[in-house]
C-alpha cells in the first residue's frame, strides 16, 4: 500500500533511508543535505531503525567509515553535498575500486569558491569519473524511487558498485511536494536482506581488503570494474521493471518527452527537466516540434541509447548545470556530442551552461534555447556552440 | 602475560612479509596481536607496515584486514566496529571480535590525526596502535611531527645553516589522554611483557584505547638492524621515550631507569643525529637534554613519582 504524503525532498530521502533500514549510516551535515541527516538521526533516536549512526567528524571520515562498514559486511549509507562530496573525493575511488555497494544521496550544490550553498551540479559532475553509478531526479518522487532502486542495483552480483542518488539542492531538497511513498514492508521486501559474499566480520574466512595492488594485477582489477560498469544498464532496467510492479511508476535509463516526432530538443538532467517540459508544452501549442530527453542514469552514460533517441532530430541543445573550465563546454555536452559522433548522427549540437550557484532557470529561457535551435535549423549554421544562459554580461 | 605462554600462542602476523630486517613495526604489531584473544579485524593506514604485509595476492595477516587510505584508519575501523555492533544488536552475528587500527607516526600524529581523534571521541570499542618510528619511512624518511628535534630527514635535512629538524616532537600520548578515553599507554618493544600487558588491557577495556609504541627503523634512523631493540631500551634509559599508562585518568609510570643516561647515548648510535656531534651543534644537544629533563619531570609529576 502506497501512501500519499507531502514532504520535502530531504524528508522523503530520510524516509527512504528509514525504510531501507541500513545497518550503518555515517554522515556529516552540510547545507542543503542537513535536514536529511537530522530527520534520520531522529529515526535512530526513536528506535525506528536498526541503524548504528556514526556521527563522524568530517565527510572524509563519513566515506571512510562507510567503506569500513560496507567491507565489514553490513549495508551502509551516507549522504552529502558539494564541499562534503569534494572532501570525500579520495575515498570515492576507494569505495568503487573496492566494489562496495554503498548508496549515497547527494544534494547537489555549487562547489566553492566562492562559497555558495545553492544548486548546481558541479559537485556531482566533479565525481563523474569516480566509478560511482549516478542517478539524477526531476523531483522528490524520483529521488525517493531512485534511492530505493539504487540499493538493489548497487548490490546486484553483476554490479557491486556504489551509487550516488542526486537531487537538486533547495529546488528539490527543500520544496514540499505531494508524492507517494511505498509501505515499509514493501520496501523491506524489495531491498531484501543484504548478504555480502566476502566480508571482514567472518572469522571462518578472513579476507584482506585494500591490499597493495601492483603492476601485475591492478589493471586486471580495473578491467573487472569496467565490466561491472558495463553491466549496470541492464540491471537498472531489470530493477526498474520490478519496481514498477510495486509502485506503478515507470523508469528507464532516460525519459523521452515528446521526442518521437520532435525536430529540435533539449537534453537536461535534474529539476530543470520539469521546467523544460513546460517549455516544450508551450512550443508544441505553437506548433513547434520540440522535445526533451531527460537523463536519469548519467553514470555509466547510456551513450548508444541516447544517441539513438536523438539521431532523427535536426538540432539539439544540451543543458549543463556545471562548467568544466575546459573551454569545450559542460560535461553532459561532451558526453552527448561524443555519443552522436559515434553513430555518425547528422544533428547539430549546442551547449547551454546555466543555473550556476542556484541562478534560477525560467521557462522563457528554455524557450529561447528552442528559438536558437530553430535558427540553427533554418540557417543550417551554428553561430555559437557554447552558450551561457541567464548570466549578466 | 608470561612470555613463555605468549610465545606459545599462534602468530597472527606471519612471516613472508616484506618489512626490512630489524624493522620494529612488525615486532610491535606481532607482540600486540598476541594479546588479542578473539578473531580481529586489523586496519592499517598506508605506510611501511601496510605496504609490506599485504601485497596482492598475499597477506601476512591471519585475521581479516582492511587498508583504506593513509589518513583514515581511525574512521575506517570506526565503520567496521559500528557494523559489528549493528549486526550484533540485530542478532545477525554473535561472535566476539577485536578491532585494531594501526598507523605509523605520519598516519597518526599528522594526516590521520583528525580521524583518530574523532574515533576516540565517539567511543568506539577499538584499539588504536601507533608504531612511532619518527618519520614517513615508507616514502623515504620525511619528517613528521613525531620526528625528534635535530634529526636529519629528507625534508628536514641537516644543511650548512639548518641542523636538521627544528621542532620538538608533538606529545601525542598526552593529547590522547586528554580525550579522556579509558586507556592510553606508551610502550616499547624492549619490554615485551609490558607491551603485551598494555595491549591486553587495551583490548579488554570497554571503549577506545590508544597505545603509542616506539618502533626502530634502521633505514631512517641510520642505525644497525640488530641494535634496534637495544636502542629502544636506551630511549627509555635516557628518558627520551618514557613508559607509562593512563587508566581511567590515573597516570602510572611503568619504567624508571636505575641510572638515567645522558641523551647523547640515544643520539650517538643513530646516523640521523650524526651532525649534532659537530662542534657548532654542542649547544643544541644541551638544549635537547634540557627538554628531555623537563619532559621527564612532567611525567614523574603526573605519575605521582615526585
Ligand atoms: C593522502 C596521502 N598523502 C600522501 C601519501 C604518501 N604516503 C604514503 S605512506 C606515507 C608516509 C607514512 O609514514 P608513517 O605513517 O610514519 O608510516 P611509516 O612509513 O613510517 O611506517 C606517505 C607520505 C599517501 N599515500 N596518501
Ligand atoms: S624503512 Fe624502516 S619502517 Fe619501513 S620497513 Fe624498513 S625498517 Fe621498517
Ligand atoms: Mg613513520
């Protein structure tokens, strides 16, 4: 039995954590994630979960303790944002390289400096090559659904990799939304009990985790990690199918919104995709064949599938809520462009960097992107490949 | 614990590791592990002990082992111990385990200090063992905050104008005592029974325990491999490395040299202090002696020996 609730993104993620009931949570507060760990701490204090909550003294220790707890054989979670994620950076690679199925909500916030507490994706994008699975959500409902599915995906025997469940800071984390959460027993049954194959707390069969791995083996281990990453897509789809059975909600690698017959489209991820849908609807009313591709699974990147979905367009704009400072555009742009190149698609692709440090993005601005795309189609000419949307001159 | 009895116990850190001959880190770890009566999870910070004992696909540890990174063994074992408490509470396991985090002086006094402090403050039931060889040996003898004043290291070299390391050691054992944890001790491998007794107390105590042990490094100390343990005795006899413990806030001295020796007896056999015996550094040696005397007095005072 699902329940209709009105909760903020942080509150509903704390509910997801309560329902997952991890053995260990080690976390450190940081805006805009703070409410999530506060609410969860209350669940611990009230005995609503079996979790040992480790009140670590930093995010570096949060990830370190989570790695220890996961390697010990327990189901372990943490949550963070921005600078906290950056402080974890070294241990992110150790978590994925050690093949630990940790699930971590990340409440996306701009990275310092200068310091800013509001939404952009520079935190998660900085960690996109750390070997973690990355999900993005349009709203709190999706973030909640992603968190619960991530447990199964991460722990799947063909995967065994950690997951970052991203939700936009403030826009999703602090806004109250009407959404549905599953019944506690449904989640309990869906995630099941965690049984690690090899773990530290097994005196019958002790193991050594994190040994020195030199030229003779390191590469093979990295190769195994690459194979596991290759397996993620299939597992994401299988788990989504099963999840649909209990929730009625459908998930894929990405969502195609009015893309079927579209001539121009934008690609985006996170809460902006909701705004983009409104823009698409407005344009459709004016008879413009506009569409949207909303990325849910960003790492591993479903390149082939995304390219196939975009290949019949005349022009596409990729929206990035992060700058790479490479002069070649944002991270999602680079990935999508490479994917289109691989299938030799004849689609003009442009990039719009927007919303840094929580700068609002409005429906009209996305409509202006579509206007630019129409221009590209009409003239057959891209005037400006990399654009900055909503920034003052 | 009787030495004879301890010698009969199974080795928990076995041969085949790649530590240098005469390395104190292995000796200290073996002695401490002999005091454990349960299966253990051993955590090791990056450093000589770690790189030498678990080279894939081998391990010299009979127990489960985890190496995470250089600066986080305190937090890592916190996580393992929390998992254990959680699973036990839920009735998912009932076996007893010991938890031990091991770091060199670099991984403990310096980069891992925050992680250690946090773990101790939170009260995890774990032992933290620091093997203090007075420098970052694994990366080629760079100074740490545990390096003795005047020592020649690769980042505090003795040069034409600067005679080695400029600062005195950080007194980490005191800092750990200030965490008000149930058990803190400073020990040395030349007194193996004392070391094992302390390790036993550390394992048995309910809550966190910290043991700081002097560990000779012939490479970094520029000393003879076969003289390492003897040097740790000289360290105690010169009062450079006093042996004491703090049990529930009570300070106790465990070794009082019959005749307190001059600090030069500690400095002279070690190549890292060679330059201190040049004429122009005479005053520096005197200053080091004064510092040791003062420190010794402080310890005597705290232990109620004055
Ligand atoms: C974050 C990080 N910084 C630096 C290093 C390089 N490093 C590895 S071991 C080590 C020194 C270890 O010194 P210590 O803890 O005293 O142990 P020892 O080697 O002396 O046994 C250093 C600097 C590292 N591995 N990780
Ligand atoms: S360099 Fe020193 S600490 Fe490292 S293994 Fe050799 S003797 Fe031991
Ligand atoms: Mg050292």
